[in-house]
C-alpha cells in the first residue's frame, strides 16, 4: 500500500498495490507476481504501527484473489471507522476490476466478493461488462445501462456509480455525436463514440442519471481505466469542495440538484476532457514513432531488442512479435509530458440527463 499527497487538494490518497509486474499486461507477457492477501494485510499493519493511515480517500482497483478483495474491505472498514466522528472525512472509490468485452480475467469467486464489497464503497466505477456482473442486468441499450445503475443503487445502497466504456445505441446528442452498437458500427452509421453513464442517488435511492459521449480513438491504450479512476478522485473532491459537501457522508448533494449539475457529472466532464486531450497527443506521437520503425541501419523493428537480433526484412514470428511489442510501447499513454492537460483541460464535454 502506498500513499501520496494531492497538494492542490490538500488531501491524502491511499492506493493499494496488488501486483509487482515488470510491465503492464497489454504486452501479453509479463514477469513478476500478484501480491498475496497476507502481504497486503501485513503492509497495512506496518502503516498502522507508524500512524501512517491518515487517508482522506482510498482508491482500490485490481485484486488478484477473493481473499485480496476481502482484505481490501477490511482496510477500508478500518479507515472509515477512524473517520466515524467526521462524516465525509473518508471516501472510498472502488474500481471492481473483473473483466471486459464479455470476458472475465479474474477467478470466478472474485465476482461475489466484489458484490459484497461494493455495499461499503462510496463510489464504484465498473465498465459495462462489470456493471452487468454486479447488477445482474443485461446491457444492450442505454436503458439497460440505466437499469443496471438503478439496480446497483437499490441493491447495494451505493451512493455514486459511474459506468465507463459503454458501447451501446444512444440517441444523437446536442453536439451531434452518437454511440453505436456493434451491429450499427459494422454498417458505419455515424462517428464511433464511447459513452460514460453516471449517477448520484437521492435519499430515497433513486438514480440521477447523466451521460457523456466522447469520440473513440483508433488505438488500444492500456491503463485508461486506472487513469480515469485516479483523475476522478481529484476532480470529484474538487467539485464537492466547491459545493461545500466534504463534511457530508459520501459527499452527497441535496436531492434538488439535477443530474447534469451533480458534482459527479462536473468531475467526469473534466476527467474525460483531460483524457481525450492526452490520448490524442499519445496517438499522434505513436503514429510518428511507427513511421520511423526500422529506419536505422541494422535496427530491429521499432528499436526493440530481443535475445535474437532480427534485422529489418528478416521476417518470421520473432519479427512479428517484436513489431507488436514496439507498437505497444509506442502507445504508452503520455501522462507526465502532458500534465497541463490534466490540470487545465479544455472544456470539451457536457453531461446530458438520461431519461429512460
């Protein structure tokens, strides 16, 4: 477990690290290990013994086992207990990483473990597939997404929900963008977009649904889910501070606040604007790198070295693999060099109310 300080917000954010990998899994090969639950617990105990648990926010993501999910829950309960006398003093953002595109990439017993855990989180940020797993609602339309969010609010009592990477049919918005299903995309109907759907419940558990649509870039970027969750922590706290909500449990806005005016909606607007700006610049840099692959004398494809040197034009599986690795490396998200886009994004997107 590690801690870092968001200086501009004046809060401590705890992040739980559950893997020690040489590189991200987008490379399709990795060295290292997944952190066992016992070690996660031991690291937290070490923080406690030195009084290093003054976290305002906990952000938790991928967990390698159901046991690790349970330990994360124990840590969150301990941190929340410390903040009992000050509602809002502790806020938990849970990214229930389980799979994508209809496929699990964790053990099946992790799914029921997360279903228990999200009852205690303040904000959950599943993708479309994970929202289906948590809610039990099949998502094939915007109405399906809305029903999944309503179910999470009602079943688990979760205060805030954001469903990312939604790729279903939605109506044309005021900016002229559309989000198409797989069938519609195959017919080239309009620009391809991704939709994010969010909600903060009312006191009686009703959803206040909003959506934001962004163009889908023609590139696979690894780690965008982590980037979204990390930025959302900062932007949501900023938006809640502006509405004087940080002393309230779960930073809940009054019921009269409309969906598009929710702090969550304002936060997601800024997060998506930042991400799109950074990803566009990453894509441009990636394309520049790809155009120069193999140009140097005797260079391997993309300048990626391996155990066996394969010269340009050498062919074979080694060259194809090396090309793939070089393309993956070129698509690494340029976060640090575009840090200004994180702090001062252009106001590109506006939330719209969802009435389905």
